[in-house]
């Protein structure tokens, strides 16, 4: 789960509207998929997240569906895309009164969103914060393709807390497809010599790949 830069929002119409609500500390309109800014929000998030689930980094939207040409006059005009994501409120407690808060939104794999549901997740795993650093928080095991809390940084109590949040965010929910995808990439580099660590294209699971690269390309 990499850090996500959400500072550049393609839908400036939505951002202007949300900023005005917040500047006046107003209660937000009811959150609904029928809201006029719903599509703008999800496609802006896909743009920021490169079409990947914010938590698992599985591809849930194709690049062609949120590219620059899909935007016109600060609104999304590309039409409803085929995608596999759902809009997640990171802090579920904000959904009623602050349901359109940009800083609380991520696009995630629909199955993972249902796993997380209304569970409370600590800000230590909020991937759009400037303080968030996956290499400080996690370890990644290439043999099992599982994330765990950093055993060198945290005591056992904190490790347990982080490992519970890893489960609730579904980081290891995609261990099967992630292992197949990354094993194939590593094989192209190490066994066949067709690619190098610098030339290979990674379209999914970039953070897990970065962990593997750091360990195996020393």
C-alpha cells in the first residue's frame, strides 16, 4: 500500500464546492451514488491512484477510463466506466455529517470495502498522509507474499494493532493474484534475463514489488 498524492484533483468543480462547505463548517449533503459529484469524485480518485485499489493495489480501473481526454471544463465527461471499485470513507464516523470530504475518500476493491465495512482504522495506515511510509510500517515476505507489521520498528503490542488493521484493510486479501503476478515478473528478471529491475513494467502491486526489489537486487 503506497502513499497516494491526492493534491491534484481533476474535478475542480467538486473541489471548489467541497472547500466552500468546509470553510463554512457546514454539514454535507447526504452521501449518495446519485449525487451530481459522485462520478467526478470516483474518477478523480482513480486519477490520483493510477486506477489501483488504494489498499491492495489491484487494478480496478483501466487508464483509458480516467485519462486527460475524459475531462472537460473541470468535470468528468468520459461516461460511466467499467470498474471494480467502491468509494470508501476511511473514517466511517464522518460519513453522515462530512460524507463528501475529499481527504476521507479512497477507491478500493469492492470486496475489500465490504471486508473493511465500518471498522475504525488508525491514521498510521492512512495512505494520503505526508507522514505515511510503507517501508517504515510494513515488512513483505516474498515467500508468502504477505504484509506484516515492521518487527524491527514496533513492539509486540503495536505489531498486533497494525496486523489487525492490515487484515481489516484487506492488504493480504489478494495474496493469490499478487503472488502469481509478482512471481512472473521476478522470473522474467532473475530466471530468463528478459527484463531488469529497472526496465520491467509493473502495472499492479507496485509497493510489494518495491519491497521485493529492495531485498533481491542488493
